[in-house]
C-alpha cells in the first residue's frame, strides 16, 4: 500500500483532470476507489479510473464529482461482493466484515457545505481512512467506531459501501 493517495489537494491542478476540473477539486470519488483497490492489493491506474468514472454521468463527466453509487456499481461490475447501507448502526459491523469500505458523507463548516468519499478499512488497532482531510499526510486513524467518528465530526447524509475482495 505504498502508492496511496493520502490528500487529493496535493495533486497538481494540471495532473489527472476530472472533466474540466482538477482531481484536487472533485476527484475524491475515483480516489476512494483507487485507494480501496490498493488496500486489496491491486494496482489501478489513475487514468483508467478517471476515464471510467467520467463516463458514469454523461455531460457532467466528473465536473460535479462522482455519483454517490458509482463506486458500488464499479465494484459490482467487476465481480466484487458489495454491501451498501445508510444505517449508521450497521456501519461498524459491515466494515469489520469487509476487506475495504468507501464512506460517502456530507460536511458543513460555517456557511460552506460539501460531500466527500473516503476509503477505509478495519485493522486490529481500529479503523483507518485515506484522503480523509484537506491536510492528510498519511493514513488517518478513525478510532474503534465509524459511527463515533462520524458523530464527532458532525458528518451527515452518510452511506457506507462494504467491499469484499473477489475470491
């Protein structure tokens, strides 16, 4: 897992364009899939994922980010068992039974509001997220409960995608 993308803001604006915008601005969806694949031992290319996700919603082409269910549809298409839930009470159990997860959430800071995708997985020391914050420099420790982490950060509109590796 040495080639993870820890902070999309570190991607140069001209590199890995997502539609007409930079991946630094709207790339969290494809980046969460990239990181999830890396966690499971695959070696995806950014270009392949960008091309795939730009075609998910014709006309928008990644300019408004990634559709909420696109990561789940991607993994299903390629034969990965997927579980999707918006019930926070099930997040920890699903995440512990999955090889990797992608969490979608909405955030609010004063008058600003936005949405974000994060790849995460469970370890014996708790949950670890990738590309969680604007200033992440490595894996982000989430503690022992995704639900507690979400509540502490006051994230809302959350959806968890649990993914198991293909057998």
